[in-house]
């Protein structure tokens, strides 16, 4: 197994940290390992405790490593949050080759030229998304390699974020003993996996409803044109259940996952469960209908706020409608309420890979697909780094020779 065959994604969410190992074989991706751990130190999608987050990352990575029997060293990390901003940019360079054939070096230079934009001191560039290339005035070119030309231009979208959020994210990953091959915008990666070409072309809203935050991404004319994050998600439903049933939050979460239904009419009155209530030694019995009466109003509110936010971004009705993803949309009845509240066509996106057929894995698998297609072969993507090292058949790691250890020791002083 060569280093080019393996890509590892890290999705650090409010409720779960997920590490996914993908193997690329002849351009096709197979998911060979998945590690998941309860997320500690994250609130509403933001890091609030470095050490707790590091422990969660280590647990998820260890889980994935044990599943496959390899050691993860490099990862592509997803980033999201309300600090993310998009900015259009334009880069121009002269083709450097004597025969005027456009190569990887020219593309790298024009991307770097697009990065030269005015930025506030507290902001930093996360990535550049080329929308189209222009060769000697001919536009709508998506891969200019091997074309002949004198002048190469790129119309690009620059993804920026606050330095504090970016550096804290990088810090927790590096403190976990991992190297960051690249930061990838989660909504961009999820859209690459969840949306078809036609949906991205005609205009579609991708909504990722997580535990602590909901990310909205608008795709139009094949490009990501707007993104926003709302501080609402599955945790709000859990909190309502905890208050309504007068129980602890962790018990409310388990009840939501096992018996939760977002539509009262679809709930079963004969499906009952007992709840240990705060301040009482006696368990009280509730039905799924009681639970649905708590959940439905909150879910309606979440989708109402999503629709209002899409309108605020300047998109009232898009032909592609809405595509839902994220762990929260797995609850029965979510799709029915979304279709009513959003007043549009709605579907739920699920990754079509064995072992990760759940909306919660859309972003993580999307990162692997996006990195495989756009970053591994580019200099800026750092995809050529060794991602994993195969363990010896005896189950122990192969140790470097004495000469290699001496060279490594010497390199620290050079």
C-alpha cells in the first residue's frame, strides 16, 4: 500500500470527532477505516478547550487505526464556522514555457497571483477555489493543462477565516501527534459529494445540520456562491427534551436517538419508555407521542430559521431546492417537516460507501473525495506527503536503522 493510495479526513464536530481512512484505487475511493469518538471541548462548532479536543481526536484516530492496522500521520482537516468568508479574485500571469504550453507551474503561479488580495489583519486565506480559467481571452476553461497560450487568467473564490479559529484548529490537530496536509472548507467538500452537477449548475442550497451548528452553503452556476453558519442544531432538540422530561442531558440524547420522531402524527402512542427524572427516585413513563410533541416545534423553528437565512443571503427560490445532510437529519420525520417549512423540493444526502451510509459522514467522506481530486497532485495541497506507514506483519512498527536515526538526530541541528 503506497502513500498515494491513502487519504485520511478529520471532521471535528460538536458531538463527534470522526476520522475516516479512504483508499484510492485507479481513481475510485474505498472507505477502509472509520473512527469515531465523543467530542469534548467543542461548543457550537468552536474549540473551547484545547486539551479535551486533543483527547477526542486521539480517540477517534486510534479507533480508525485499529480497524485497518495502519498508523495515521497526516490528515486533511475540515473547517467551518461563522468566521468563514468568501471573496472573488482574479489572477493573471504570462505562460513561462518557451513552447507556450501551459503546465502545472503556470497554474500554480496564477493561483498564487489570485491570492494577492487585501485582507484585514485578523483574517487569513484558507484556500483558493478556481471557478474558471481564461487562456488568451477564451473563457470557461476548467483545466488548461497542455493548452497553448501566452496569457493565463483565473477567476477564483478565496476562502478566508479568522486567524484565531484557524490556528486553534491547527494546534489541536498537531498536539494530537498529526500533521495537517491541508484545510478544506466543509461545505465545499460536502457539496462535492452530495450534489450532482445539475444541482450545482441550476442552484441548490446544501444544509448541514450538526449537533451545535447548522451550515448553509449555496451553490449556483457550478460554484459555491454563499455560506453561512447558524448556532442551532441537534443539541437544541436534546435540551428541549431534557427540560420537557426533566431529565439529564445525556439521558435526553439517548432517548432522542432511540425514540425521537419529528412529526407527532407519525409517532406511535404504544411505543413507551421510562425516564429517570431529576429530583425523583421514581421513573416516569412517556410515549413517543409525548416526545414528538417536544421535538416537532423545535424542528419547525430550525427549518424556519434556515429559510430566513437563505433569503437574507439573497436567494429566495432556487430550482435545485434544498439538500439536507448532517447527523441531526437522520431522525424520522425531519424530511417531512423540511418540505413544509422550506416550501421547496428537499432530499437527504447520504454517502454511497459501505460503512458510512449515514448523513453524519457526508462531510468527512466529502473531504476525502475533494482532496483526491483537487489537492493530492498540486503543490499547495501537500498531498504527496506520506499519509500512513504500514505496520510490520508482527504488529510492531518498523524501526529505522542506526544510520537513519543518526541522520534524523543530525537534521535537528541543521
